[in-house]
C-alpha cells in the first residue's frame, strides 16, 4: 500500500520540547490534576496572543461552554452563530438551553457576513451573545463584526479553534472579543492530543471559569459545592505537550503557509480551481488549504476526494453548514444573498492535505493526482 498522507496530523517538535515538559511532570509526580505545566501553559499562551488571562481546559468545546456560562447565557436567550463551522461551535449554546440563530458567510473570507449579522439584529434586537468562527485559520472581518456587536452592546465570543497564530491588522485572532477560545485537538496547528483554552482580559471571569471547571469545589476542608461544576480542567501532562508545541507554533504556521502557496502555484493554470481567499488585512495560519471548484467544472469535489482516497490520501469536504444539519433544522438562518453562501461553499469545496509532516514529494503526489483529473 502506498504511503498514507494525512489531512492534518500531530507533529511533535524535533527538539523534543514536549518530552522535556512531560518528563518534568513525571519526575515531580504532577500527573494530574493541574500543576506547573498548566499554570505556565496558560501564562505562555496568553503572552503569545497578547491577552492577560487564560484558563486551560479539556477541549475547545469546553472553552466555548465556559464562555457562554460566564456570559450567563441561559434558557430563552438567543445566540448568533457562524453558520459555516463544525458543530462544536453550536453545541454549547444548546448545553445552556439557549437558541442559536445561524448567520451566513460572505465570500471574501468565507466567515460570518457582517451584513447578515446586521440583518439578524434587525430581526432579533436583543441576543445574549455573538460567536464568530475564524474558519480554516482565516480571520473573519472581525473589526466590522465587533463594531456591530459594540453598537448593540452585545458581547462577542471568538471561536479561534482553527486560527491560533492568525492575525487581523496585526492583532491575534481570539483577542478581539470578550472571550476567545483555542483548540489543541489532534488535527490542529499545534496539539496537546486534546485540550482547549479560554482567554480574556477579565481576570475575575477567568478565575470563575477555573473554579467551575474544577467541579465548583468551594474552599473548605470538606467537599463543599454551592454551584454546579464541570470536570473540564486540563491535565498537567497534556499542558506539558502544549508548552512544547507552543515553541514551534511559528514554524508550523510557516510550513502551513508554504503548503498553501505550493497548491496555489500548482493550480494557477486550472481555471476551475480557486484557492480559499486571503482577505485584506489578514494573515491566516493556513491550518487547512481549501479549494473550491467553479460550478461549470466537469470535475466535482467528490471526484477529487475519491481520486485521492484511492491513493491512500486523506481529504475532506468543507464543513456542512449548521442550518443544513438535521439536528439544527428548526433554528433560524439569516442570509443576505438569495442562495446561501455557506451552502455554495460546502457544495463546491474540498479540504486538501495540509499536514506539516508532508514532504515536498508528498505534496507533489497530491498535486499530480488532482491535475490528472483535468487531462
């Protein structure tokens, strides 16, 4: 069987930073819960993105959940949410018994359309929060979106699970809103195997999230609980991996950018293929390199995915929009174009292998398989 090429797999540092921190955890017997690695990972990530406080949690989903809890999102509340995303963005809204309203994408960035967001405010003047996704590592038009939220006095949450290290006008994604979240799942640009981080400049709320995430145990000799808590804290082992990975984040962004540019150069003569756009003022982390095919193309997304699959190469469709998901079919969807942009991108898009473990020869193999479909 031919060598497997992954969509995006974990890539530990060649210097062994991760093992050093994990070994320290073993040597000091701080396996779990918490410990020096957790404290330092919070501090180091906050410093990297330029924000004051961070809470290391068990997943990005847990971080989103805690953001909504910190905003007191509850039954009867409406939360505006990016439509083109993974379900983990939406599920915590449901955990809080609130109601999502999905906002369509715009074509410049594939992210939440500010005009659709304005339209949503006209229909629902008093949402409890807005959560915007920076899709595939490309920043949304976050200053426009934040301006709209500020005008309506509604807090903004950034789902930067896919965009750690990406910047908009020189500022890190995840730091524009009241809360930002990052994910360290196995396929992300850096990984802790699993885990997430909630960031904010609000010291009191981050402290409260840490409290809730450790089962809301009160400071008492016995086990005292006055609130419902969650088992959401990151372990010291996992945080050690994260500290090591953070040291190579800039290197990984460089590798991902090279992968994107290689695809762009290779496909420039195929008129049917368009790369995911890079909006003005944005520096994506290029977590995944994504293409769309023109509607007139004789080659379809499934043709590409099946051709790659036959050669033991992973690829994926673009996220299926939330308004098209059976579980969310009863929730409202706000768009400004007659046809949903998110649906169009889903139907014409393919996520190509974007693995930092790929060699140049591996990527050439992917490129040649795709090019041959046009011969």
